[in-house]
C-alpha cells in the first residue's frame, strides 16, 4: 500500500496542512517541526507527488483573531496559546481588538476577508449570532474560543461554564453559605456569562435555595466593576456571606471594596472568582477561583482550526478544556470528610 501524507502526519505528530507546508519549504514552519516531518518522510520512504507539493492556490497561511479586551490577563494568556500553536503550524496572525463593538468586528472581518485569511478565531460573545451569519456568508473556516455554541455546524473550544459555576455554588453551599450574591458579566455576553448563570441556577435549585435575580449585579469583567458591584451588594443585602464573581478581575475588585470597608475575608464574607489568573495567587487573601487554562484554550483553538482548514475529519467540533476549583484563603475550607463527599469534581485545596 502506498504511503500517504496522512501517514507522514501521523508519524510526525502534526497536521496534514503542516506536512504540506514543510514539503513546500514554507519558512513559517518551525525548524524543529520541519525536522520531524522530514524525518517521517525519510523513515516511511514517502514519495512526494505533485499534489503533495502544491498548496492550494488560495491559501495565505494567515489566521485572523478577533476579540474584545485582549489586554486582560486571561485573554492575554489565551493569545499566547494561539501564537505558540500558530507558529508551530506555520501560520501568521492578524489581530483585531473590537472593544466589544459590533461595527469594529464587522470591519475587521471585511479586512481579513480581503487579506484572504485561511481561517478565523473569534473571542467575542456580545454579537456572536450576527457574526456567525457574516462568517457563514464569507465561507471562512471559523472556531469560537469564548463559549459553547449549540449550532452543530460551528466549531468551538471552551471550558464547561455550566459545570464550573455549579461547582462553585455547590462548594459554597456545602460550606454553609445560604446568603450568596453574584457579580455576573454584561447582559450582552450571551455565551460565557449566561452559561455560568445557568450553572448557578442549577446549583441553587439542587441546594433548595431560592433564586433571587436582585442578587445578580451586572459587571463588565473589570476590577472597577467588581468594586462598584460589591458596594451595591453590601448596601442592598447586608446579610450576604459569600460573593461569586464571574471572573477573577471582578472578584479582586470586590475584595478591595470589602477590605476598605472593614470586612474580614473569609470570616465575614467569602469571595470566589473564575479564570485562575496569576494575580489571584498574590491577593490578600489569596483568591479562590475556577482555574481554566487560557493558554490551552488558545492552543486547542488553533489545533481545531488547522484541521478544519486542511479538511481533515473531526472526531468532534466541540472541544472542552478541563477546569478545577482551586480553594485558597478567600473562602472557608471544607473538612476532608466533606471534600470526600464531592464526587467527580476536580477540587484543589491549597495552603495559601
């Protein structure tokens, strides 16, 4: 049986498109990766034919990335993962930071279409339905890296936001908290924030605690909005014993407000965030959070997009990265016996 490019890709541990780039002497592929491919070619005695040598004429080896708030710690880490894997696979990147504005996102899409990009990664949740329609019309391969997309035709890479938010509230209720307030993301965020809200509602229902929409204060994922949201919470609900912020930056802002106003954390109020940014290890007290790897999210997004561009068969176009609840000083810790009762969940209890 003749050796195929697929055999070379499998042995080298790379994608078909990467093999194609190496065979065409693309300067975008890292030397180490190119060496692995050439070694596999030699070992398999692969005979390079014309179809293998010629990349599709309409390829640019360019990937477009559109997002909002790219300077934020979690998204910055996600971009590092995108950059590293894109470099590994021989892609160059074009960035567009939309500031969450739909017109900017449209403009970036138009510019990227003119550049004949091979594919696009969207890290945006505000107007994703409208963007999806545009991308579908452009017939550009796309991967969403900002939440779960139920449309079976749309690939996405995400953490299970519903399960992760459930884990937070489950832990809080097991630790004895019944008066919990929440700092959610903006109402325009139709993906991650809404998914986390679903997880919260599910956990409250299972814990037989009432759902009170007034206890969900809107933020915009910034330190400042977390600070002001905590102020509103304590003014309206002085008996609150725990705050769950839908990202770490808002949680840090909430901690700042609480400490400035004489609250002891976690004795008076427990605080939990979401994302696992590095800053949470150095706050006083250190921040309990849902840890997800932005770097892995970016890396897996490029991996998936590369397969789509190369028209490889996908096992699944919905890719989930793991999460775990990291328990630090900002929350009362459960006993070993109580922890043992939390089954099938990833919980890490630290000493600081």
